[in-house]
């Protein structure tokens, strides 16, 4: 059953990103009344876009965790922590690139990734 959940998370992540981009974000960004953060709506649009797609990344991370729990190895703790580290490194990269460093979430995402990797290394 965990593999079914894992597959569903992968699937819904693709659907969420594709349909959200096609039917929600594009239409939302055509509006002229979005809040102007840091002087324009550019930053607002970028944050909304990367936050939308970070949800998909998180779901795919959960899919990996469900996969590891469905077929546990000798060190499932390390596999889960490594998965968390990967998700947060990718989240940090997405935040850093999409906002050009202006949204400071990337600092925290990289910090979480480092803490998770320390958990893997020192477990």
C-alpha cells in the first residue's frame, strides 16, 4: 500500500505543477492588481510560482520516504534523512534562483538540508 501512496504522490505532483501552471498561475499573472513587493509585481509572481512548485517537490520527497518505508533497508533512518536533505537542497536552489536571492527562504532550506546531512553522517 505504501508503494501505491508513493506512486500517487509522484502522479499528483506532476498534475499539480502542470495544471497549476496552465490554469491558475498564468491566469493569475495576467491580472494587473497583484501586490507590488519590492517595487513591482515581478517578485510577487516569482514567489507565487516557486512556492507553488515547492509543494510538488515536497510531495515527491514524501513519495521517496513512503518508498523507503515500504521496502526498509538496514538504515531506513539515513535514507529518510538523505531524502529530506535532497528535498531541501532542491527547495533552496529553486528559491535562490527564482527570487534571485531576494526571498531568504533559501538560507533556511539549506540549513535544514545541512542539519539532515549531519544526521545521516553522524548516525
